């Protein structure tokens, strides 16, 4: 939000690597998608957010899904 998009991308990437190393699903891609929305790259944001939404729907995680879907909608709308 301060315009430090490269830093945000790096941090999101590091968080995803840590999650993968600890056997967690890479649910942090939603943050990467949000960063890409802030950067104005809606197609990249959509490519990151759609699989996340599909995964959350499959496992029945509706709480987090309800937080991610609006970002996917924004990406699709743009």
C-alpha cells in the first residue's frame, strides 16, 4: 500500500516457501494476488486467486474463502 510492490512480492514469495517447507498448503497465494491487484496487474492476480478460491471451496474452508473471493471478483472486474 506504500508502493513497495517488489518488497511485497518478495515477502509473499518467502511466506509461500516457508508454508511449503512446513507442509502447509500455499494458501498465501491470496496475498500474492492482493499484491498484484495493488500493482494493477489483474490477470496475474486472477491466476493466483482463482486456484486459491477453488481449493478453499473444495476443502470447505468458507471463512477464509469469504475473504479471498472479493479480491478475485476485483481482479475479474478489472
